[in-house]
C-alpha cells in the first residue's frame, strides 16, 4: 500500500520543500529548495524520502529512509522534523503547501503502523506553539522576537516558555540583539519602582526560561558586570516565594566575598573569577529548583572553560606566583589571642593556593601537568613542609588538602622530594601531625596521605628505594605509640623521661573537657596508626614481617584489647584479622608462639550473648579461620580454649570449629598410617587443608 502511495506521486507545488539541518553551532543551515519523492531507497533497502534540487544539475539535497523509531514530529501544518537515530542529525522539511506535508506525514505513519490522527503522535505543546507561529511561513528564520515593551511581556514569556530546537536560536539571536536586554532591565526597574507585581513575575519567568535555553553567550551576558544586579533582581521575584524576602543582589554584589591574597593584574582573569562565582551561585542557589540537566551541563561547562583560562593565566604570571610563594613562606607573626587571626596574610596565601589546586584537578591531564610543573618549580614542597607543622589550623588543613591533590596527580614527585637531602622533614612533620595534632579530621587526611605514599602498587619505578627509606628513617616514629608506649601519657603527651602511662593504661573517667578532647585525639591517632600498619601488612610483604618480628609489633598493638574504648578494641581486632587474612605461616606461628589469642578469648568471655560489634567481629574471625582451615590456629584455639566455648550454642561457629579440629586430627592420623585417600577414612574431604 505504501508503494502505491509513493507511485501516485504528489503535485509539484505540494512536493516543493526547503531542507534544513541543525549545525554544530546550534543554527539551522539551509541546504536548499527542492522536490520530495517517497520511493524505495536501494541503499537502505527500505522506503524513504529523496529530495532533488530544483536545479537538475545540482546534487540531491537529502536521502533518508523512514525509520521505524518514532523520531518524526509534525510541527503545525507545513513542517516535519526528525532526529536521525543513527547519526543524531536534526533535519527539518518546510513544505510550501500544507497538503504536501500532510501527505508525507500520512506515508510516515503508514510505514510505522500508526494513525496520522493519533494525538500521541502530535507535536508537544512547545512544538505546537512553534508551528502556530510558523504556519504558512516558508522559512524557519521568519520568527520574530516581540519588541522589549511592557505590553509584550506575556507574548515574550509564551515564546520563551514554548521554545523548541526550531525556535531556540532565533529567540537567542533576538534577545541578544543590541539594546534588547537593556530595555528589559529598564522595564524591570520601572516595574519594581511602581510595585507592578504581575509584570515582575512575568519577567522572572522570562529570564528563567532564557537561562534554560542553555545558550552560554546569553548566560554570560546576563551575568556580566553591567547586567548581573538587574538579572539577580529579576530572579528575586519568584512567584512561588512571594512571602519570602530574597536578597540575591545583596549577596552577589557584596565585594567582601572576593578576597585577593595576591592582586591579579589581568582584568580578564578577574572578570572570569567573578563570572565563575556568579555561575556557581546561579546554579546552586537561584536556579536550584528549576534547572534541568542541559542547563546544568551548560553552566558547568562554562565554569570549566573559565577555570582553564584562569589557571593558564596564573601559571603564566611568574610575578604573581613569586609573590604568592613568598607570602606562604613568610614568617608568621606572634600568635594573637584569638588563635591565629594575626597570620591572615599567610593564611590567605595558602587558601588561594588550595583553591588553585582544587580548580586544577578538574582540568585535562596536559593542563594539570603544566600547572603542577609551574608550582613545583616555585618550591611547592618546601612551603608544605613548614605548613604542616604551623600553629594555624587553617594553614595545616589547606596544606594537607594541597598534598592530597598533588599525590593523586604525581605521587612520585612527592616521594622524590622526601628522599632528597633538602626535604627529610616533610614526612616527619606529617607523622608528627598525625600523632600530636588535636583535629581528628586532620588526622584522617594525614592518614590518607601516608597511605598514598606507601601504596606499593604506585611505586612502579622506585619501590625498594622509597620503602627502604621509610622503614629505616620513619617507621619507628609512626609506630612509637606502641613501640614506646611507656613514654606516652593517656592524653597523647610524649614524655622523654619514660614516665608515661602506657598504651594499655586505664583511663580515668574524671577529667576536664580539655583533657577529654586530648584523649579522644590520642585515641584517634592510635587508631589511624593501626590502620596504616594493617595497610602495610597487606602491601609490604617481607618488610613489615621483619619489622614486626624485630619489634614485636603485633603483641604490642593487641594491648589495645584492654582499652575501654570500643573503637580501639575493634582497630586491634581488625589488625589481627588482617595478619591472619594474608594466610602466611609467619604470622600464624607468631600468634601461636606468643599466645596472642588470649586477649581475644578474654574479650569473648566479656561480650558473650551481647550481640554487639565486638562479639560479631570475634565470631567472624573464628569463622574465617575455620572456613580457610588454618590448621595451626585451629589446633591452638581448640586445644587451649576448648573449655571456654564448647558449650556455647547461640551460634554454631564454635561447634563447627571443634568439628573442624577433630576432622584435621583424624586426617593427620590417617596420613601417619598411610591411609590417606581411602574412601573409608577420607573424612569427607579430598585434599589437605592449608596450614
């Protein structure tokens, strides 16, 4: 039937169309005028359209098949649009006669097996509105934006609210015409003076719609220095918040939000910094309730492009970098009574540097490398070395964040500096901050830095050199809370004369708030040290084994099982679980030799039937030993502590552990008698379990 329709043909006037294709610049490109025919397209082996140019000597304007997907749309009486699902190309046919568009639409619906009058297949509201305005027009470019006058606000709002791909570019072009926005802003000021609420609400809807046209140049113009306050003023008049006082203008216009640690001389760079601030505010505050994914991506892309230019300008301006690093190296003034406010200049320098790093980590790899190379040449690691031990917590926090970004980009550069004769203090200062600093959040950041530095998987070039340096020079400092426990007080004070209370000392419940804060910080430090030791057990193989054997680390860490704080107990249990989890005979023999399960069994007795995290952790540990059939540990646990849990029935882990022990013993006897492999004596397993 479709073939018969095609063969019938259309009258010349009905077949006359203009072909438009949406270009990469977002503009509709006129490909020419011709005549459309519906025929079997050989290259597609499918029914489709062929548009031949009016001039027979010209090449064909369009050849396409009729896709089975519902990608075609009818825009009013004379326009048919679709997006090619294979090439993602947007195409439009504008017919001279409405009858021709109707006949082509019927052929499309016939091929797709749907009714031309099906309301679901009509264009959406935006398309219908466009079609109403374009009806009878031969050129898609004929749409006009109404004049910027008070009586036209509703008409402009309807046009913007119903914008589609066909009309968007014409709206943007009209609004960005010289003087158009200026007239709208003057209307806004007049309406605000006269308290014309309805008109102010119309202006809000218009500008909300303009921003959601996701046109970067339009957004930039609305947020430019000359227009930003008017734009924010319009967006204050949200009809959904008539009872609330919104102050976008006062916030955006407050220069107190913009602090320059070092003056930036290039006005274009300063303008882009201001624009990024306004874009963030627009995206996260003003338009948070309305913004769609496309507009969100457009604003984010604008911010990213500005960031590239800002970073490039900063790294080109060597004088600015010199001044910035001199400020960061400056000697802090005498500490003021408010805890560091006197060092505001140096503090602002580090905050500015941190912000540059936060921006740089979002750039492409090549741009990141250029930036890191520029700041490294100005002595980045030298200033970080002193900043880590600064008295100002803001400077310390900023320096650790900078170091984390640097490690994620190029950890080898940081390691090389640490091994250099000029920089032996950076790693030492980091460990000192972990053990002594009061901020528990900072301790977590330092732990993450040390974990990145010690990650053997990222030490492809110099693993032996750096790890040897660390274990020989700094490992004793890191493990000192356990290796020199007698020199540490319960609140983390190091006593060189050796009169500390020790790692397992009882903690008095009667203490001041300051003492309690110090104790919590000290507990957090020990927990993070245990986490790093567990990380070393997993990644450092023979180095950590020899170190633990030489210093009896495992035994000294398990002293934490006597602490009243559950998070320290759990940290010690996780460390023991990590040592057992690597399933190496070295750790298993060490545990048995020193009877390191004695503290674990004592904990089990204390927490029987409590169903708490400690009890669950111990049960999981024993169950792991049983399922992996670590025979040396099973034998030790059952033979020494069988009486403790042989009558425990609230979980079956303990009974299964005893059963596994009996199976292993039977297997050992059969093996000694030479009966291994016999069906009568197989004991239900076929291979020797791991030791």
